């Protein structure tokens, strides 16, 4: 066990030194570029047309690419997070590609046989040993099963899981140190982002999750003839290998090729939009990376999706937000859009609400006089989210994935049918969500839950009060109070203590004087009693006049 721990520590040290070397190399280049000599060389290079001058965002992208697949995927996620990365860096990070050199063929074939527990010749009638594609995590092959189906296989790179887990460990370690050293940056929540990223990439490393996603999408569209989801062969699939139906078609980014094949590009755009909106607003589960490389068009204007490793899931609150936002956008109602955004952030009362509403109103005023069909829905949502981020409100991470999917959809539809606007297509789905939200059954269910909560409160109240009183009696209740202004608190307590003491003394004199007068016999205390009564009365009168006519010092 100790030998294993020593070996793991050695691997961490080696990988950490590699990361430090890459960072140091590119950091030195960046520092040199901003030095006096670097600026002089940069001016000289600009004069020579053939020489390129690298910017800071470009150097960051190059650094990430050199660090490897884990950092590339992390950079791709950051590219869609305007709440954490500025626009000029996001533009460059979006250029990150997960392309990789193919690994050894014999190794790949050996891994495939190991995962299938059978030789390739026993399972496949034909098998192409030339890789169809290579990515950072897996390598793709194609073949034909003995039963006749054309399939593609994705086999995971050897030892990639250990490499990625090692990188994640180091990223978390650095993030925690960074957060501890710079607590003023807590709003960015870099540790939370890396935790979220690690969950995503660990799922991508397990191909059973992708197989499960394919089966789920197949169920969603089993009765829709306009959408095709490839079959997955679970019999041959495992954690490190997935075998799927081979989909052959035309990519949607070539409109002329589609028209030459006798296909209707407008209908393809409508079918694609309906498919993605069905995923988002009916099922709350959608393909998170629907770019042209992951979509094929089949005969009959059928839209086929592939690569289900990255998916998004929406909560009912997220779906309600999108529905309300879409309706507000269609009506140009900036108040409804603002309320939808605040509900999404979990804010019922927000001190800068008026300023935020004004900014969104000004944003919508840019579209004054422009037809709804020409308005950019995904782009406007992104700008509204940028406004929210400016006020440091937290947006659920799934929304950024949603905006990316909608923007890709809008671009996809715009390429195929420039006259098709996303807003009219999305409205029926949005209204359906709102209709369900306020349906009698839904309202009755919410009312029942509320009444059940009150009934539980009433039923448990006596027991809860008994427990509180018992703990109070035993001295077991503790409560921490944090004060913004300790001096003010101390002053207030002293003032209150003096008033209480003064009141008790005067009250004691008043009650004592009454008792002395009442019990004059046989003690003969009447004279003292009358004197104390006069003094106490004067003090009470003085305090009343002071409270009525003398203003308090603040």
C-alpha cells in the first residue's frame, strides 16, 4: 500500500512539474512581450506582413492546448461562462479544439477485444482498422456486425482516465490554494467550477452514461418521424467502449448540397428547431453540443443527432424561466424578462432591481421598429445574462449550456433558412410550459403541498415548542450574533441598561413611598414616605418631559 502511495505521489510530482514548465515557458513569453525589448520587437514584426504577433488571449489558448485534454475541455467550458471570463478571452477559448493524434492501432484493437471479451473477427463481418477519427479521450472506428448492421465504435485511450483524474486533483489543489490566498475573489467560485467540471468530464470518461443518454433520447423521439437517434448496441458496449449505429447523411452547413440532393432546407431548419425545443421545453434534457459536425440530414428531411457525451438537464425553474423570457421577448416586455431573470437567480427582493430593469429595457429598445422575425433571441438572452452577471447575481450553470445550444440552433436555422426566426417557433412551446405551470391540476397540487406544510407545522408545533423550552431550561440553546457595527451595539446596550436601571430606581422609590405611607402605624414612616413620593413623582415628570421635548442623540 505504501509503495502505491509513493508511486501516486511520484506521478503527481511529475505531472505538476510538467504543468509548471508549460506555464513558466508561456508566462516568460508573455512577460517578454510586455517588456521594452518585446514591444520594440513587436513593432518590428508588425511592419513585416508574414510575421504574426501573438496577443495575450492567443498565448492563453496555446498554453491550454499544450497542457493537454483536461485543460482543453476546461477551457471549452470557460468559453461559455461570461460570468467568469471576459469577452476577448472567451472569443479565443472558443477556438480550442479537442483534436488529437491517433494512438497506436494495435493497442486500440487490443483494447476493443478486451472490452468485448471476444476477438474482432467473431463480432464483425467487416472492420476498418484505419481510425475514422481521433479525439482527446477516444478513437473512432467503423465496421459491420455479423448480423449486418453498419456501426461505429468509440474506444477510450489507454490510461486517459488516470491522466485526467491526476490533472483534476492538481487543478483542485491549485484552486483551493488560490481561493484561500485571495478570498476577495470568492464571487467567482473557482473551486465550485472545477468541481462541476470534474463531474462532467468523469461522466464523459464512462461511455455507459453516453449509451444511457442515447436510449433516453430514442424514447423521447420514438414517435417523431422527423428525428433520428442512432441505435446503441449495449451488448458490446462497456465503460470504455461504445458501439453505435453508423449514421450517413449530409451535414447541415452545406445548404446547396442539401438542395442538390432534393431536400427542403426550410423544412430541415424547422425540424431541427422543433427537435431541440422539444428536448429543452418538453423534457428538460437536451443535446448540449448540436453543432453541424454532430448533426446529419437524412432522406425525407430527417434530422439525425450523434455524439451524446455532452448533454444538459434543466430544472422546472429553468424551463419556466425560458418560457417566461421567450414570451416577454415576443411581447417586448422588459419587465417580464427581468422578473424571469430574478426568479432564475432565486432573488425575490433585489436592491438594484430598478437599475437592472432599466438596462434590460434599454436593451430591448434597440429592437424598436424591428420585426420580430429579425430579432436575435439567443443573442438577446446572452446580453441579458451579461447584465445579471454585472450585478454579481448567480446564474445556474445549466443556463450557459442552454444559451450555447440555442445560439447554435439559431445559427443552424439561419444558414438553412434565413427567413426563419427562432422566436415564433419557440413561442408555442413556451406557452405550453406556462399553461402546464398554471393548469388547475398543477395549482391544486401546489395548494395541496402548501396546506400539507401548514398541517405538518400545526401538528408538530407543540412538540417543537416543548423541545425548545426544554433546551432553554437546560441551557442547551446557543445562538451566534454577528454585528456589522460593534461600537454602535455597545453604545445602544449601555444606553438601554442606564434607562432600565433609572426606571427601576424611580419605580422602587415610588412603590416604597406608597408602602411607607400605607404602613405609617406603628412605624411612623409617613413623613419619609411623602418625601420619597414627591421626589419620585418629580423624577417621573422630568423623564416624561425629556422624552417628549428633548430629541435623542444618534
